[in-house]
């Protein structure tokens, strides 16, 4: 009889992977597997289940599934690709098991493409690539279409998405169709997505297997083979997307503000202020600004302080600090007293101009303002003294020892140190001269506000000549509140007249006349000098006439005196008439 030989039990599939490239989306094709026994014979009537792994656009099985193998051990299904361009996976397994060897399954790796258009993600096209947390941002991405038909996108189904795995928060915004809604044919196209607030958390998107990023394109493309439009959905995930970095926004912190001095004077320049700030955010701070204000006993005196320079930076790097200096000039009429300084700093986030941070220190430092130190030489105090008494006539005689005294004061609120009078510079009108005996001697060389110092010079009037002397002097010192700046007082002057000493000698101005005739007349003249030989002007000479018989005890004798002033040359004269008698002068 006839002998029927059957195959052995199913052992394995003939292949483990089937790769299908360039399969157009939304098309249908057969997927087949072959099941054999351990000898390679086809195994029939075995149930095979096909499964689409990539659901949601990964395609579908159109024919009966599971299906039985035929007499050659082959099983077929009709597979329709989905609308997603990319990799689609379908697996095939024996429905009831029993496979004893490998491969025990078959994987279909199907790469789908568009019909008459394609779209590929352009590397590094994501813009911006760095944003700040809380920033309202709209992204831009570019795509390349190498085919001849455009893809017309549907705005409320095309989106960009970033997902934070830890928090579960999602940033998703849709296509801004007012900018562009088409990926053009044969070239690059940039899509713009509507702006929204980035609030999903700091980090990198995508980052490993956790935080993710994707762009989904959804639209229609013309199918030239069917002469109709097909709906397409294209997704680009972590492997294609550029990395987005979300950082903490710039945040300025003012740590300290210190003035280099504790006191200053009106009109002082280059007053130094030192600042220390930090940017605690990760993003660069732009438009960094400093605003100082000044108050004196509750009165705003900011206008008294004029900023003249410094090295303030315009930007501060993220997670960094900055130290810098500014210099002020104080107005010449600045309000005196204790001034409190307050400072505010601000910075604009480098990614988001809408995010501006400010920090303020109130009354962080202070400085006391004084009036600029002034020395005053009191003009009325510059006087001549003899034996501790003021010489109101301002006149001394040759040989006299006298003092010149001058008082100096300051009432500016500042302390003046190192008082030093300049040398007296007497200008002579005539031949008068003086010799310094001692001085200058100061009662104080340091003056607090309102204090007075007396300066004393001691001179001797020389016997070499007469005339008028004009003394002038000023005093210098250092303003202790203005970096020990040298200041000088006003100049004061004093006139002093040196006249001759006390009359000491009468010298006849002509030969002596022994006798004159009765009723005759003659001029009798003398010159008056002091003991140094200087003529004595403005003095008085007494001429005495004795009448009557000279040398006799004549009861008729009498005496007549005449007073005559000496002129500028010390001369005095008297005219005598010839009358019996005797003249003396």
C-alpha cells in the first residue's frame, strides 16, 4: 500500500529579521514567514500571530490574524503602513507555542517614507537652544524636503514637546500657522511654534532615557499615484532632536556696599565706593545697573552726589560674583551732616528680557559731610604791640623792639593741622628797616572748628633809616577731612611807620653870631637830631631871648621865649631884631 510521510513537529522559523526599506506610508503589502521542522521541512496548519509593535501610526494588519501556515509552512498577512514616517515594527510568533529551536519569532523592521514628499530634521536647527525657567518662548525648527511636493501642515495637530519625567510636567506648543504652515518642496523650511511659558523644570531635554523631546508633524501631501491627498504624521524623537537646556534665570544679589572714607568735605572729588554683587542664577545677567541714593536726616540729597567714573561691569556671568568701584564728586554746596547711602542693583536675564531682578541694601553705609576747611587770617587782629599794649598809632621809633600779632581761625567744621605762617615780607617806603628777633610763634598748630591760633613775630626797628613798612602774611595748614589737602588763608597786611628816636642833639645850622646892631635883624637856625644822628621832624625848639644889659644887675632885664616846630629835615629858625639883650636856643 501507500506510505504517507509527515513532517516532524515545528522547530523554528527560517529567519529572525526581515528588513523592509522605503515603504511608503499608508500602502499595503504582504508579510510572510516560513515555519520548518528540525529537518527543514515546512510545517503546515500551524497558527501564526502577527503583531504591530508601534501602535498609533505604526500601521495595521488587514487580513485574518492569526493565520495558518500552508503546505509549504508559509503564513501570509496583509499589512498597511501607518502615517508615521520612520521605523515600524511587526512581529510574528507561533500562536500556541511549541517552537523548540531558534529563531522562535520573526521581526519585520519596516522603514516608511512619504509618498511624493519627505521631511528630515535639520541638525542644530532648534532655536533657541538655551532658555530660562519661566521664560515665555516660541521655538523654531527647520526641516528638509528633498521631494517634489510640499507638506501642508495642520496647526492644531503639529507641535513641539518637552517632557520632564521626574515631575510629569509637559511643555507643548502648537504650530504658529500665521508664520508658516508648509514644508516646501526641494529645500529647507523653518517652522515656528507658538510661545508659551517654560515651566517644566531645569535640565536638559532630552537627557538619556528620562526627560524627552519630540516634534510631531501632521498634515497632507499629494499622492501622485492616486491623484489624491494623503494624510501624514511624522514624528522626530530623542535621537533626532537637538538638546534644549533649561537654566535658572539670572538673579542679582547685592552683598555689600562700602565707602572708602567716613568723612568728606563739600566739593571733594573721587569719593570711592566699593561694591560686591553675585548672580545666583545660571544665566548671564545683562544690562547690569547700579542706582545709589543718599539721604541726610531724611532729606534726599542724591543730587549732591555726581557720579564721575568707575569700573562697573555691564554683564555678570551666571553663578559668579563681581567686585567693582565707582567714584563720586560731592557738590560744593552739599548739605552738611551725616549722609546715609542706599544702593539698588538690577540685571536683565540674558535669555529673557522680561525677567529683571533687583536687590537693595538700605542705609548700607554712611559718611559725614563737612564744609571744606577754610583758614581765616583776621585782618583786624594784625596789630603792632609794645610791652603787651597795642600801638594804635602804628608808629615805632628807631631802636624800639615791638611785636606783630595776627590771629587765625577756622569755623568750617573741619580740623586743620600743621599750621605754618608764611614769612613776613615787609615792603619799605623809605629807608626804614627792621630785624627779626624771634618768631613766628604759634599758640596752636592744630585747630578744631571754631578755634583760634595767635601768631607772634618780634622785631627791632633798625637805626639805619626812617620810613614806612608794609607787612603781609598768610597761614597754611592741612585739611584733615580732605586727604590732608594743603590750604591757605587770606593774606593780611599792616602798615608800620619807623620814625626817629627821641630828640637828643641840637646842631646850629649856621655860624654863631656874637652880636648884632641895635635895631638890626638876623636869622638864627638849628637842626635837631636823635642819638643815632637821624633828624627829628615835627618836634619843637624853644628860642629864648634875654633883654636888658647883659652882665649887669639890671632890674630892667627880662626873658622872652619863642617855640618853633622843626620841619621834615629837623630844622627850626628864629629871626632876631637888634635890641639890647642875649639870644639862646
